[in-house]
C-alpha cells in the first residue's frame, strides 16, 4: 500500500520516530530495533537468543506477537502528527510456523488510516521463513 506524500520530510519523520524509541523500554529489553522507517511502513529485527525461546527452543509466541504489534503500532505512528500517539486496541496473531533460526524480522504497514482508528497488518519472519501474520487496530490518542 502506498500513501500520499507526507508534508513531513522523510528525515524528519525518521528522527521523530527515533525520539519515540527512547521511551520504548520493553522493545529495548527484548533487543529489537527498527531497521526501516517510512510513512505507513516499519521494519524491525532482533537476534534470537536463549531468553527469547520457549521450552522447546522455538521463538516464544509472546515475542512473535510483540514484534507484530511493535511494527504495526509504529507504522500507525508514522501517519499521525507529532505529539499524537497510538495504542493497540486489538491484535490478532496467526502463527504459521515455529520460529527456529537466528533472527526475527517483522514488517508492519497501515491498511487504512482513519481519524480515530488505524487498521494495520504485519508479518514476522524467522530468517527467510514467514512464521506469523497479524492484524491490528490502533486507536489514535490526541494530545491532552
């Protein structure tokens, strides 16, 4: 999906999103980082380590859902003005394959950006295998 040209230059958008990352403590805790920031689209990666595994050695489902939520949420944030936020109001994750490999990569995009709700999708890949797809609804939170 493509979005109309943003009045915000790409470099300014990327800097704004990077500033928001400072307060994303859980994202830092799991070791994830954004690797692509574009209007309506975000990618993130993390190196899979032992603390990310469930009891059989696969990437934990909660981690996979977190990555899906992370990229969907930040994709929505790219389409709201500075000072406005978004929160997840619904997340549905479908697990397609176990996450076995070295690296998780999540890709998220906005399907429809509304005034109050943004509808998003995301995919989570483990190395070169698609392991999960998610749909998310994000509520736009106006500044107080």
